[in-house]
C-alpha cells in the first residue's frame, strides 16, 4: 500500500497512514477474518468500493453493507437498530442526531456510538439556474432551492453559509424537495431557482449537456475543502468487544482514502458504469476537482468536529452555552490510540 506505516497487532500487520497522529494498540487480533456489517449511504459509494476491492482483506476484514440505506440519516437508523456495527454519515447529520438525544420519537433512544474517523471532504455544491442573475451568496434571499432529501446535510451546510452572510436560511429562501431525476427538468421549466446537492449528483447536474446551472458556491474550495464531511461512527458495544477489529477497520478505510488520492484514474475505472452509469472520464474529472485523502482521526478529528459544533450553534441546533471542544471530545473516540479499550471506558453515549 502506498505511503503507509506498519504496526504489528498480534499476528497481523496493521497499516495506517503516515499522517496519523495516533498509534495502533497491540490488542491481539487473530488470523481469522472478522465479518462486519456497516451502514453506508448509497449516495457515496466510492470509498467503500475501493476499500472492499483493495484493502479490507489485507486487514483480515470481511465487510458487507446493510441494505436499505439511501442517505446518512438512514445509516444512523440502521446502526441504532443493531443492523450494523458502524455507520457512515455527514458530521453535520451526526451532530444533529446527537443533539436531538438520539432518534427522538423512535424506539431506539440515544445512539450508543462514537465518531472514530473522518472519511472524505465535502463536495457540496449550490447550483443556480443560469437565468437567475446573481453572482454572490449574499443575494440568494428569495430563491427557491431544491434538495433531493430534507434529511441530507446539503441543506444544513448551505444554511450555515447563508447564516454567515446574515441570511436566515429558514425564512429567506424556500426549500423544495425533489427526486434527483426531476431536478434538471424543474430548473429548465423555471420551477426552481437553484439546487443544493453533493457529488456525484451535483457534478452530473453541473456538467450535463447544455446544463441549466452554474455553480455559485461549494465546499471544495477554501477552508472547507480540508475538512472531513463524512465520518465513521462505531457502536460502543463493538468498540469495547473488539477494539483491534475497530482499529483495523479505521486503518483500512484511511488507506483506501489515501489510495483514491494517489490513484484517481484507477478509482474512476473501478466505479465507471456503476450505479448511474457515469463514465470513467467524467468520474476522473470530478475527482480531480475534489479534495481527496481527507481522513482525520484523534485530535485532528476532534478539532474539525468542534468547528462543526460552532456552526450548528449558528443555526440554533446546538445551544450557545455548550463548549464546542468538550462536545467534540464527548462524541469522538480514537480507535487507534494504544490500549484504548482499557484506558477510555466506560464512554458516555454522546453529549447530554
């Protein structure tokens, strides 16, 4: 594997990215394969596909996916229901669920899980219809903005950006929910003014033949580009029962993230024709426009989560009285920390 260091845990060589601030513990890990189930949003398939093709087996992992997970919030539901040992979802979505005290109104109560790794940077894009004559985010008041799912983080992210510009995202714009396949037609018909989405959907809409959209804002450029969007959370039960497997899973996914950064053409070839049928050249062009290899753990992850907590305060979704750094420490856990299982338990189930 490219650019990775090695640590021996039991009889297995565990590899982790050279930029990792943590050290894998020497928890025994037998040579038998661990069989794990993750809940992973269908809208972000590439990292899992690369890890399954190139890395899980090297870490003695056999990882499958829970079915019926269209988005990040559904992934958290699957984890809380016990259908998976871990879930992948945008950090903004995780914080929204944590702050609600788990899955309110459902049978699962609090989500007994902790964030262990960021997995990729954000690719949120706010696309505006070409006939709408605005050039800055400051001018979006009054627009009709489509989202493909009200529970996705697309709306949350651009709501934060609007709030920073002094715009009330709940009152100043009109949010509409449309299926992905109807967005382009709605724009051409003048029924919407903009769409908030993330790649690969946002990239396809922007680069379709005679696209009706131009890109007004995104999370790829600037400081947001270096910050993780998706994060892996593992159940506390799994973290306690098999800390070596948890470390191996985190390392495998981080290695896959680095591999995509270093081999974008091969990653594009792996994904070509899958799902929506996007070709290799289009996928490669998209990857070259994104920030790749963003996969923080430990203190790096906590710093980024604290930044997101500050932004959730702007939206009134986290009280101003909450300490952002303390909140981040409570929801994050370093699965790569030496002797983590003995040193850091018991854990609380998220902030109270």
